[in-house]
C-alpha cells in the first residue's frame, strides 16, 4: 500500500534510495556516482533528496505487507526558474553530482524559456525509485497516480517530471502526460564536444513531461 512519507521515515527512505536509485538511476549509473561497496553513498544526493521533499506531505512510499519499502516517489513544489545558476549547484563539492545538477538546471532553463509556466503552482516529481525485485508490477504507476491525486487536492496547477529513464518516460506517456521537452544525451556535450552522460540503452534522452491537474 501507499503511504505519505513523514520525517520519521527519513533514514529508511535514504537507506532504500542508497540501495537502488543512487546506483541504478540512468545518470547516476552512467557516471558511477557512488562506488559499488554496500555502505557507500553520495551525501550531496542525500541532501538533494532531503531538501524539502521529506517533510512536505507530498512524497510517497509503497510498502509491502511485511512493512518493507518497495518504492519511493519524492515530490515537492517547484522553485521558480532563475537566470543565474542556483547557489546549491555552484557550491556543490561533488564534481559528479554537480554534473547532474547542471544538466537538470539546463533542462529547467529550456523548459521555462518562453515563460509559459510563470506564476503557476507546479508539483515536481523529483525522484522515482522501485526495488529492483518489484519492478514491472505497476508500483511506480500507483505512486504516480496517487501523486496526481494529492497534487489536485492541494491545488497545484501542473505536475512535472523530468524523466532521465526511458521507463519513467513510458509511464508518464501512459498516464496521459504531455511531452514538452527532450534532450538527447548525445547532444549534451562538454567543451571538447564529448557527451557528458552516456547512459545504457534504452535511456537515450532526458524528457520533460507535464500534466495539467
Ligand atoms: N523493462 C521493460 N519495461 C519496464 C521495465 C524494465 N526493466 N521497468 C518498467 N518497465 C515498463 C513497464 O512495463 C511499464 O510500461 P507499460 O505501462 O507500457 O507496461 C512502465 O515501464 C512503468 O511500469 P511500472 O511497473 O509502473 O514501473 P516500475 O514500478 O517498474 O518502476 C522505475 C519504474 C521507477 C523507472 C524503475 O524501473 C526504477 O526504479 N528504475 C531505476 C531508477 C530510475 O530510473 N528512476 C526514474 C528516473 S526519472 C526520475 O526519477 C524523475
């Protein structure tokens, strides 16, 4: 069943994400954000997950009958876009995670280029992660449907997801989200012209989906 995440769940949620999302989300995986060893982590990503998402009553977890977390969806109210690089990116001391923050910021600036979302209250789906033993059973779908319900109840105008994974993109499309921006990983290059991220197939692009609530 699906539960709202509270601050008491913080340690369990981070432990879950360290086992799965920190390793297998396509961008994290492609740059080996954290080493293989079991107890390794990325403190900057932990901070990103905790930042407002665990105490706002907008995030959800799927729990099995024996009480284990099998899926997590961390959501939050989207910050208005800024022209300058936000301070938490500029000051990020982890060069690998900084690359990811920069990509997300690049996508955000492009999505907001025409100012068409100005003034709207947007629910951002920030992290989607399902236990690898439980995938393909509709857990992410159930979490997303519940997030849409909560977003509507709380008066958000739009839900937005920046999908770094082909599978989360497929899910959004299936739930009637509109594809509004797409960046192929091969087109996002460093100063030498080399792609910054080369995630494994079928993850070829980061795609922004929105749904009006
Ligand atoms: N192979 C083939 N198809 C798959 C797979 C897979 N490994 N995983 C999911 N799918 C398909 C499903 O068949 C379904 O498509 P359908 O509706 O056409 O049948 C769709 O993807 C979603 O299926 P769910 O069962 O609801 O998704 P699931 O519970 O398996 O979770 C998720 C999907 C969260 C992407 C999971 O694969 C995961 O945790 N991946 C690693 C972390 C990650 O990439 N997270 C998303 C990054 S984007 C973001 O966080 C905002």
